[in-house]
C-alpha cells in the first residue's frame, strides 16, 4: 500500500475546490497514527483563536499533547479554547494572553507560559496580518513586518530555552513558521531598515511580501543555528484559504478577494482550500515522521516546495518559491537586525 504522503502529492496535483480530496489537518494526525500518542508533549500555536490557528490547535489536541494558544483578548481566547476542547478526553487547550504587535505583551506572555511549562516540543507561529493599511505597532515598527516577523522572532527567542530543553536526537523540537506564496511580492528590504512607510514606498501587498519572506529566512536561520542542538526550523505556505480573518483588511473580505483573484483566472476557485485543508501542511510539518531530523525547508501542499523557474512570476495560487528565500547572507543579516530591533542577544 502506498504511503499516505504519496496520496497527498497526487491529490494536490488535481485540486477541485474546498472540501475536495486534498488532506485536512485532522487526516494528517490520523494518517500519522498520533491520536492520543503524544501525551507528554507540549505545543504552542499563535493566532489560535480563529482560522488556521484554531483548527491547528484543535487537531493537535487530538494527539493528547498539552496545547497552548495566544489571544489578545483573554476572554475570547478562553471561549475558543473551551469550544475546541470538547472532543475526547485530552487535556483542554490553554490560553496565554499576548498581543504579537506589542513587545511588552509578548514578554509577559512568554513569561506566563514558561511559568507553566519548562519544555516546549513544537512552536507554530501562525498568527499574522495581511495587506493592512499603513500603520505601526505599539513599538513603532511597520505593522506587517512588526507583527508577522518581529513579534514572532522575539517570542521564539524567549521560548528557545524551553524548545532546547525538550529536544532530543530521537525527537527534535520543531519550529514552524507560517509564510505564504505572498513572499513572491518582495524580498526583505534591509536597505531601508525594513520600513516601507518611512521610505515612502508602502504598498500593502509588498509589505506583506517582505514579512512573508522574512518568515522563511527566519525559519532557515533557526535551523542553521540550532539543528546541532536538535531544534529544527521549517516554513509553510498553507495555500489559498479565504474563509479566515486574514482577509479582513480586503474590500469585501474573503469574498471580495476571491472575486479579485479570480479575474482572468477561471481555475482559481479550484485551488482554494477549506480551513481544515489549509491547516494540513503546518500540522504535517509539526508532527510528520517523514520530516524527523529535517529542517531549513519551505513546504506547501504537504510536500517540500520546488524553486520557481527563473524569471517566472506565478499568480495567486501558483506553486514554488523564489530563489531569494534561501539566501543565507540575508537570513543571517535579518537575524542580527531583528535581534537588535527587539532587544535580545540573538545567540
């Protein structure tokens, strides 16, 4: 019988819209045989109150692991945690109050987590903002770079001791960074201090692209620095999922964005995924036996992404990564710049 991953590859080659044969996150857990099997593990999912993060937390709980999510609004977080903790006799999802656009809030939230858990097996930085109007975080950073990258960079560094404490050669810890095909819109811009507002070049989608490229470079650098300590880094493009809060800054929300992206592309609706299907690749990255001991990879459609052809610019939903996401010099520079910007030593 072929391994499940072979089936994942074949069904992803012929998409037919949300709810088609492409795997869901829940299917990944079941195919890996992990229901109730990770009862001594700890996992943290940012952005777990809605969309992909909520579904990711729900299905990871099926493994029996202790699962944490963050929430800017603690009461909303508790409501969601209760909602996704009803199936089975597994530990309930726990909530850490944390706003990823505020460095002070991240520091407090990380301290609250570490007071409860000395070890962490999996960190999935799923939270994000997409193509918002020009605005800044509480600390003065451009909102998308500040939230999508810098907030998660600080969180990783604060939780790194717990990730390293859990790591073993038999079961390395995993850091999963949520990126996007949107990384194709822009490389990182250290030449302007990563600040498209200050440079007068702000475009919502270009800013989003910079932050998503940063997410990939960040995971690659994590892997480079800590693979020898059994902590691996992976990045993920979840696919096109429009029924989430990520589309809230678009005119008409998900429906408006769908209409816009479908223009001149009649096959677009076929590549769209359900929330469960969208969460599949990040859950696969977090638990798959086939990825054990691997890192520094960008994943999409439950497989390792391929490099795009030189000079080719794929539209929304196209597959492949831009060559610059594996630029080691840029990854190292981004790391040192980020450490300075958020106030950590970066070692």
